[in-house]
């Protein structure tokens, strides 16, 4: 799978997950996909939530890896 197609699929998965985060007062933004690592930015309630690691790894990362097996990790970019 080409990086272009991988990135498109990653964005589709993030867009599918976004409503769940928004309903809890948070949001997720795609930053970039580089060297099999997806960089996202969690914001709103998600940025300061005690469960951010679960949201990131068990939720977002798991969903992206299921659709794009080439992804090795999802990293939250913090300002």
C-alpha cells in the first residue's frame, strides 16, 4: 500500500472516531504520517483526560492499525 493510500485510510478512520470524542468534549486532529508512525493531536477534554493513554492506544491506535496494518504506532503531539 502506498503512503498516499495509507494516509487517506488513516484520515478516514480518524474521521470515523471523531464523533465519539466530540460527544465527550474532545477532538482529534491528524498531523502527519511518517515512517509508519501516525501523529495526531488530541484537544478539548481529551487533552487533559486521565484516560488519554487508553483513548490513544486502546481506541485510536487499535482502530487505525486494524485498517492500516503498516502503522506501527500512534503518537499524540503535545504543544
